C-alpha cells in the first residue's frame, strides 16, 4: 500500500483554490499596472486589454528607482549580516551554557520588540542628529539590526539547542576553545538555520516602513520611501500606483520565491519535535 | 524579568547539561548583543520616562517646564486610551484566531500530495513578502473600493449592492488585510511542524478507520501545539505594532473605530507633536508590553521550552 | 542684504551663475500635479546655476510629519520645505524659517496681497507662494440642463441640497454631491470648517472657549451628514481631494465643492472626461458669507538649519517667479498654470483664453479673508484652520469624529460633544486658559 505517492484530489483542489485566492490581490495589482488608467478603474473590470508600459515609464521618469532599490538591498543585507554576527555568539552561549538568567534575558529581549517605535522617534531623531547619522545607510542598518536582534537571537538559540550536546562535549575534551568549538564544529551544522534566520530578517528589514521614512531624506531612502511618494497622488492613479507598488515589492517577492524552500525548512523556532 | 519567570526557568535550566567548570566564560559572547539591546532599549526608555514628566511640545517651544503627573492625568482622563487598548486587543485576538485556524487547516491540506504543490505553496506564502503599505494600498484601492473595487463589482453583479468596507466594517477590514499578510507566516511554521509528523502515526490512524477530521483534530492539531505557541508569540509581537495598514486605509477611523494604542501614540507624538503626552502614553505601552510578556511566558512560554 | 544674484529669470541667473559656487540642495515636496511639473522643469534651473537638487517627494501627511520633526529638532535635512499658509506664520514666528527678501525683478507687488500676508509674520515674508487656492463649487452643466436646473452665481447650502436631490441617480452611479469625508484637518475639516462658518459657527469664542457643541455646528453637520447619505457616493468617509477628483472627472458627481486648484485638472482633456461639461461658481453660503470659501497656499520656505540658504533662496525665487509661470504655460499649456499667486497670471490673455475658470478662481481667492473668517469675532486667523500650533492635531481628531458621524457610528450630537471635550482638554493642556 503506497500511501505516500497517492494524490488527494479533494485536498489538492481545496489547497489550490485557497492559494489562488491568497495570491489574487498581488496578481490583480500586477495586472492593473499594465492597464491604461481609465481601464484600471473600469467596472466591470477589463480582463482583456492591450498592455501598456506607460505607467512604468511615468514612475521611472519621476523617481530614481535604482537608487531606492540599492538602498533597500544594502540596508537589509547589512543589517542582517550584522545582526547574525552579533547573535551567533549570544545564542550559542545561551543554548549551551544556560544560567538562571538565560530565560529571563531571552524573554526580555523579545519584550523590547513590543515597545511602540513611534513613541521614541523624537529621542532617536535627536541622537541620530547629534551623531551626524541622519539620512545615512549606517543609521538604518544599526536601527534594523537592533530592532530584529531579539528575533534573530531567539531563532538561532532554538537551532543551537537542537544540536547534539555530545559533539560539544567531545570537542571540549579535545581541548578546543569556546570560539573554536562554535566556529568549526557548530556553525557548519546550524548553517541552514542561520540561512533561514537571515532570510526572514531580510524580509522584515525590507518591509519596515516607519524608521525608513522618518530617518532618511534622499541619500539613504529605501523602497518604502519610494512608495510613500506615490501613495496619494492626484487624479487617476490606480494604474500608476500599481506600477510603483509592483516595482517596490518585486525584488523581495522574487527573492522570497527562490528562497522559500530554505525558509520552509528553517522556520521552526524550535517548534518541531 | 520578574522572579516568577526565573522560577519557571529553573527546571528548564536544570535539564541542560551542567555548566561544567567555572572557568567557562560565556560573558563575552552574550554581552555584545544583550548589551547593545540594553542600551538601545534603556536609553530611549529613560528619555521617554523623562519626557513624560515634561511639558514638551515640539511645535510650541514657548511651552515648557516640569509637568509633574499632568501628562498622565490627561492621559488617564481620556477615554481614547481605554478604547485604543480594546482595539489593540481585538485586532491582535481576531487576527490570531483567523490566521492560526486557517493556517492549521491549510497546513494539513498542503502536507498531502497533489499536483503542483510547490507552486501552490509559493503562491500561498507570497503575501508575507509584500510590504504592509503596499498591501494596504492594494486592498484599499483595487479590492475594497466601494466604486471601483473588485469586491464591489462582484457584490454588485450578484445583486447585493456595495459594501463600504472602511466605513461600515472598519476593524473587520483591517483584520482581513492583516490576516492576509500574516496567515502565510503561521502557515509556514505550522506546515514545517506538521511535516515532522511521523507518517506511520497517520497511516496507523488511517487503517484504524479514522476519518480525515478525526486525524486532523486528534493527531495533527496536537502535533502542531508547539508551533501554535510560537506563532502566537511571534504574531503578538508584530501585531501589537500594526500601524501602516491602519494609516493607509482608515487613519484610525471612522471616529476611533480602528485606533489601536500604536496609532494613538502616533497621533499624540507625530500629529500633535506633544512629546510629553506621547511619552506618557509610551510609558503605559511599555508597562503593558512587560505585563503581556510575563503573561505570555505563563501561557505560551511553557510550551516553548526556552 | 542685497541678494544681487537672486533674480527671477533663468536667463539672468545663468548670466550671474559664475559668481555663485555650485551647491546641492534638498527639497522636500508633495506629489501634487503642480509640484511634479516643477520637478520636470527644475533641470533648467540646475543647468543655469550649476547647482544640483535632491528631491524628497512624499505624500502630504507624511511630508508634514517628516518636515515638522526635522525642523522642530533642528535636524537640518532639508534646504527647502514645501509648507502651507497654516505652518508658515507659526514657524516663522518661532524663528525656524529664514525671512525672505526678493530682488526687484521678482516684483513682490505682483503677488496678491492676501497671499503675501498669509505667508508673513510680524511684517516679514517667510515663504514664497507656489500656488494658492480657495474653494468653490464645480457642477455638471449637462446634468443641470437635462434636469432643467440653473446654478445661481451665489448659491446657498439649501440650493445645493435641493439640486443634489434632483441630480442623484444611484442606479446609474450618478451621485448628486461629492464632498470630502476622509478624516483630517486638511481633508474633511477643510470643507466642514467653511460649512460651519457659513452656518454662523466658530471654533472658539474670544476667550478661547471651544464652541463645538453649539447650534451652528449641529446644524452644519446635520446638513452635511444627511445630504451625503441621501445623495453622496458610497465610500464617502474615504474620499479626500484626490478621490473626489477621480469621481468627478469620471462623471460620477453632479456637484462637487472643493479646492479651486481642481479647476485646471478637471479642465485637462487628457485626464478628465467632463472637461467640456463642467461649470464653476462661488462656494455656497449660509447665514453669512464670511469664511465660506477657504484660503490655502502651498509655498516654499528655507529653514534656518539649511546649509545652502543662498542656493535655496535662489531656487524658490525662480520657481515662484513670473518667468517660471510663463515657462509652465509654454511647456505644458496655459490651462495648468500654477494658479492664485500673481496678478500678472490673471492679466495673461493666453491664460484667460485657455482657462475659463480663471475669473471665478481669482474672485474666490480675493474674497477669502483669513482675518475675518466667521460671523462672530474670533481670537484666531485662518478660515479652514485655526492658526495655532495645536490645531493640526485637534483638527484631525475632530475630523475623525465627524467621519464617525458620517459613517453612522455615532450621532452628530454625540460626535460634537466628544469633540468639544477633547478640544477643551487640549486647550487646557496647552495653557490657553
């Protein structure tokens, strides 16, 4: 009896219907971005139309898309790399040498994520100004790194904890130092975990829209600022807005598609036993 | 954290391999991240507490000085505070229920074999990659718009007339948008958990004549228990700070129907630039976040095996 | 200080550009049609002066919040801010803006005096007007003819309600009236304030006591809510200027009362389906005509934290000059000139010919008197706003309550009572009493 290979027609159909419904808003937006303005708001909606690139032309003429996109990539990747570099030792120590304070520290770290960022804009803005960091990519990298550090530490902590303790013991007997153990023995083992942590973190950084809008002006402005310049324009705007939105999300969505297998296998948070 | 947490933590710590030898120092490993985070949260915290006792309005430099508890007095006197707390709770609660319930069912569907499964899964999780501002714009302008929206066209074609979502069902509409974004996240984690379910267990249940519903409720859902805890915790953290979706669609209205605590603080801090009053609200939010964190440790944390 | 190189024309700037060293300035602006045209023309100024511009374009509310944070904390991120007639005098008085003085070629006397005064504080001009607007009534001539109706030159609110009832045909998505319903001091409250003024109401009495639970407010809001329920489009609580513009230009509205700057857009053949069917008249009035048409100017100012004040001043002198207005006409057509700032614009035969609404707009702007906004005396200036720093938050909060009444989530009286309490509390905290 070969259960594994058997297709489930009912489950499959239901799953496909839900998947299509979930994806429909994105599909509809992309479709609208290729319509002339008047057709984009026509009811009943036009499904067959002559696609136009006019909206994209207008958007690209008006804003330097590549500069925004570059900032998004640079900041997301930079913040993620920094967060991982800081979090790996911490997560390692917490997982293998827990103390009385470990659990409390972890939960406290997570609770810092619940603080409303709008409330501290003024103090942060003043600090950034005094350090001369306003409108720099460095500032956003630091902010995002700090913002997501709790999540990163926690995720890595759960990966480390699933590592067999015997390996650690064995290397220790060999006389390897803490750092050596961590770098040569454990890191290769938890690499998939680190990868999916990094992926999630990049997505979170990419989509952050409060600090990126408020701490940048021109030089460091990422795609969230790009979309803010189109979010309420005059006149008929549905198609142009759709084009701008498509441009803003396309890199990260495509990135997500390609890395989803990794994401799926790694997003466990220690919940798999 | 409180003593209670430490008490809960103790047995867990004891199960870990003993900290062999006092010479092992992990401090240099923990200090960079914990230290940075400490500074990052304590400095603004100190500033927030300090500001909350000042008469400090950015727009009006002429008004200044020590305010005592006046900012808190005005805040607690304001019915908007209590209402925004209620909205926060409703928003988080409703989204949690919707996303977890539907993700459980979908995870169960997606771990079965069917043609094109991986493509369907990609489509399914795409909303999670979309930035909140954009998803709010899509829903507001292209789908839920009462004149030009896709949903209006469907309801009109079916003869139901149009639904003015953001006026008649403001909170529900926001909940729908936020759920659309976060359901894929719950789905991913729960699917991963479910894939670790021993195939034999399921087959055995199948042979015993258990129907799909019975398998779902008696085998799969219990197996996803820890994943559900994780999702609850992670989503709560993010959902408490929901802002962009509200800002783009309803601006907290009509009235205060969708003003959660984050949005209320935004109104105080960046619309009124009343730094004193906003800081007082911020302090309240911080206190509540910590109470909530402690609470979550009790309810959810046990299942996390932290 | 004689700004010799600060001249209006691009050509003259080019001649003197050699003296000034090249600078990079950052301009924060909104994404309105007129500003987008400015962005397209700005390379001419850059070429003439050798300076470079970094544009920060944001949606209006985000821009306001962003710019306010920066200027109030002296962040120094911007060299030119796009601000309105509400902020300019307040910020100028607080010493946040550089006072402007223009060379003779700029012809300050050509700027409408009301506009100039609105952008001044203590006798100093703090911002250069980019375009100015009042509010007026737009209506569909074809629908009026078909229904056998005539729009009077000075309609009353009762007239408007009567017409809207006759023009509504919801089965054909034809709505008698479109008005702003989206909450915000610059959105629904802009209209509601003019409405309240017309019904004889005011925000504060002479001693800064809030007046929001008085009869004129009740009557005005009842008129507003009832009329929009009867004759308004669905989704009205989400409609601001842009949404109404889209509705009107696609032929869904019979009457629309909004900014005069809509005229150029409605008349633009490329984006409007009703450009040849639209009539214009004054904003409606009630027991008084005081404050029934609003006054607003988008202007550009240089913050004191600017590192390039000379280049910044040079740019705003160029972009608000007579020559710039002519350049817009030559490039984009005369229908879409930046309106409402200069007497010479309305003396231009090309403009009068291309823009049949010009006279109505000019009359509306000249009538709007921000120093006498209400029937009864008030301690503030501003028609659709109260020129105090606390207003933008108060206005938006009251706007939220008005939209709740419009959505049917509370009664008009309950909303107004809440508004009264909240405004009184804010004023008490701010120390007005």
